[in-house]
């Protein structure tokens, strides 16, 4: 395996762990904070996820400049990591 493939696998795994953590946090909040049963929390998960993503998109649209700066910083960090002199430090 090349280093590029290993980095892609790490990014994919990190995304999977983040998504799983988000799902568990949403279920935990429903069970403990909103006094729902575990079954009710799991049943309403898809609806809550769509609502949350919609709210995230609305906030990103309202704060266009902040979103653009954040995306630029992330892209710059990814681009700089591809430079061999920086990658091997």
C-alpha cells in the first residue's frame, strides 16, 4: 500500500468514527435529556439527522464569509500537507 492510500483509509476511518459518535450522541441526548425510550430515539434518528443537516446548511449560508474562510483554511492545510518537504518533517 502506498502512503496516499493509507492516508485515504485514515480519513475514511476518521469520518466513520465521527459519524458514529454523532449518532450515539444524538441517541444519548434523546434518551437522557428528552426522556425518550431507546426505541423512540432510534426511530426518530433519521428525521433529526435531516433537520440537523438542514440547520447546518442554513447557518453556512447565513455566515458565508466564515464558511469560506473555514473551507479555505482546510484546503490550504490539505494542500500544504502534499508538499514533500512539509510532509516529512
